[in-house]
C-alpha cells in the first residue's frame, strides 16, 4: 500500500524529471544559414585626397615668405 510520503516522493521525482524536459522544449532555436542572394558591396567611393594635397602645396608656395605677397 502506498503511503502519503511515498506518493510525495514519487511526485517530486516525476516533477524533477518533467520540468527539465519542458524547459528544453521551450528554448529558442538559432539557425545560421547562408543568404540565397549573393552579398554585394558597393565601392563607389570618391577619393579626392590627391587634389587636396596639390591645393595645399600650391597654397604653401603662394603664402611662403619668398613670394612677396605679405
């Protein structure tokens, strides 16, 4: 015959067995997949570094002490 403490022990053991299964079933699933379309990188970049460098050199020549401007 089952006594009340035996029933409580069985219920507790069953609870400890079922709760982890429920927790595992509720975890989110993360999936990493490659995109169907290829990834394109737009490299339309305007580079004007060289132009600025030339302007700076020209200004140095104009504003130098030897130019007689000032």
